[in-house]
């Protein structure tokens, strides 16, 4: 929100009160039907707002991480492969536009929902042109925001349908993509939407080792998300 140069700090505090009032009380929000647990990344420099959003999303059954500087956000996207990124534009080190631009330049197709006080048409158009999937202006209604997030997750979940008889065999994954036996195991767990920590527990690995295997699998398959891994393993790519 540091991009709101024309708004005084007193006015900004008033705006923050408007759009954090509902967010701070998840129990009072309408709980919407939620898909299976997903990993979400909130990139927001206002601690109160980020905390409120996190509580609401965890209330919906999701795993949520929070990053503030753009550099940390890009690192989290690379390491955690979230299913959705909720992105503020006014970050302390770089503009939020830089985050979505770098994600797309790196081939990361994770859905991005921009959440910003910048409400001009030109701001929204810039976000969409850089690769954002949605744009919500502050102040916002928490129920509408949760509904939008749910819609994006459901859309992405189409690539995560149960494995069918047309799935790629271990032999094909080794011959065509160069996956090792361990990486094949990791790939199949990724296709089920498991996090690095869950993969580590399932295979008896350290989280660090599981993350390295995940990065190698994503690289070898040319996949930017776990959903994409699932599509490839089902032979849909």
C-alpha cells in the first residue's frame, strides 16, 4: 500500500479499518464450500491484513504462507509451488507487478489474484497484461474474496482429477523424462497435491531432500505447478 501516495497515513488507516474488519473475524464470515486443501501464498505488507486473510483461509482448510518483500515472495513461489498467490502491489522492496511479471517470465503459471488499493482501470489492465488472473480492490468484502479464491482453486483442480488408465508408466517417466525411481515416486505424490513436508514424511526423507527432488521433477517435466505434474502423469499434456 505504499503506492497510495495521494492518500494520507490517517486516511490509509481508515481504509485499513474498513477492509480488515471482516477479515479479522473468520468465525463471523460465511463459510463457503471448499475444495480439498490447497497451498496458498499471501504477499502483503500489512501484517494485520495478512494475518486476517491467513486465518480465514486456514478456516477454509487450506495451508497458507505469508511473504512480504517481493524477493521472499518469488523464493516462496519457487520452493513451495503454491496453488494460488494473493498479491498486494505496494511491497517494501519492489512493486507487486514485478512479482507476477517474474513468475510468468520463469514459466510459473500459478493463478495470481491481485489485492490492492489501486483501483484505476490502468492499474487493473497492467496487472492483467502482466499475467494476473484476477484483481480485487480494497476495501473488499471478505465473502466475495473467499468466493473468488474458491473459484480459481476449483478451476485449477480440473488438472488434478484422479489418475486414469491413460496415465504414464514408470518406464515412460524414466525413458522420456529422465526421472529416477525416487523422482518418479515424488512425481506421483506431487500429482496428488502433496507438499514437500508431506512427501518427506511419506518417503522417510528430510524436507530439504524432498524439496530438491521436487525441484528436479518440476524441471525435468517442464512443469510449473503440482497440477501440471498431475496433467503430465495422466498423459493430458
